[in-house]
C-alpha cells in the first residue's frame, strides 16, 4: 500500500519537500494547500494534484498519511496540532512555533500519541554534524571544554518585502534567530549539551527600515556539562559566508567550515567532507532535507516518537525567547 502525502504552504521552502517526495518510493503526493491563489494554482499545475485553500478541507477530503507544513511560522503549531488530533502524521518546518506557548501546545499534542511528528532541523543530518556528534558522544576526545559558532549572512529589504510576515513579531516570532540562525543554535545545544543559562543581546543594525525584528544577535551559553559556548550571528554581512562551529575538547579541536576538520592533540588531522548536490532550493539550505524526510517515512511504523520531536525542538526555541526577553524587557509583545 502506498503512503499518501500533502504539502500545506506552497512558499519557498516547500520546493525541497516536494522534490524529496517525488524521489521517495512508495509515496504519492495527493494534494497541496495554500491561502494564496497564485501560489496554489502554480503548485497544482506543476505537480498535477488537487489544491485546497483550507488545510482542514484538505484533510477531510484527502485523508493523507503525512502532511508537510511549510507555512509562515505563526501557523506551524496550530496546523500541526489540527493534523495530529486527526491522526495525521506531520513534518513541520522550523521553528516549532512562533511563541513558547504555541510550542508547548504542540509538545502536548504530540504526547497524545495519535500520530508521529518531525521538526525540520535537517542540519543534524549533515555528514559533518553526524560526525561531530558521533565523536563527541563516544568520549574518545575527552570532555568538551567549550564551543563557538557564527552565522554571517546577508538579507535584503526585498527579501522581507516579498514575504512581509518574515519581518514581524506576530508572523515570524522574531527575525534572524527564528528564521536563519535557529539551525546553528540547535546544532550548538545538540552537540555540546542542554543549555541551562544564556545571556546575550539581539538588535537591528542594518534592516531597521524593513523589519521590526532583529538582524543581529550574540550570546554566551552555559551547558549542563559545565562547558561554555559563544555565538554571534548577523544578516548585515556582505554575503552568505559558511556557518562556523568550533568545539574544543580535552584531546582535539573540531572545526566546521563547510568540511569538518578534527585536529587531535597528538598532531593527527582528520577531514570529513560535507555532502553536495541535493535540492534545487537555496544553497544555504544544504542537502539534508531529503535525508530527514526519507528517514521520517522509513520510521512511520516505529512505536517510538521521531527523534527530532517537538520536545527536542522546544529547546532552541526556549533559548531564543530567553534572549528576546533580555533584549526587550519593556516590550508589549509576549515572548512566552
């Protein structure tokens, strides 16, 4: 029996989900959904499937096995909860939700166990991320002493004008940290361990005329292991530079610059290349969406929850919202 899938939200990132579905054996795209008539018409024409303007109407009519949620951030949790409550499995784009309260709602919906859900932190499937996690988890490099990460990217005012929800608290739940750098925040806490305290600041240094949210952020995090990490990110760079992530252990330094370089204290150097190719989407999305999506479908019949669950995704969301509370203590917008 074939597995049926639907995509809700036909904006930019939906392209990598649709491409991945087209490559999966035993999976059929059954429908698409978008509230924008032009995007919906384009998707139905391209993929030759029915289109719906309302996700509940799609679920009722099509009864898909899996729904991919590629909507604006403020719709992630509500649409995903609607699907889970009806026994439909879900792959939802990051972030988990635009507020912590909505994130908790989705954690609770997932805990009911009516269906399986994955959150798209696909960079955990990068060859370099997998190698770093394996080395650090094995203990062969000794304890982690500290880490650092940077995201030096560029975005224009036009990027936000084309999708106005991106530059708002209500639609995006934040800016740089929620829409771009959240992947690196997630990797930092996944590799080094749970964050127990964070201090930092976010600000708008470059795009103030186009957005109401942040385009620059910095923080220092204390991890449960006792290690400390430092983080800096901005959208004011002249180009999209490679993400950097360095981890210092008792016996080695792991340095991510596209490829992963592991410099051992005895002088040995190991290099792990990153995968190339993959989706026709933007280059900075990487090549691992397809791997996450394929893995999710392969585990649909497993009794255990998918490993990148709402509870797991809530960790990076909590870090980000804590930084917002510190940076905007007088704000009337709720970050909880």
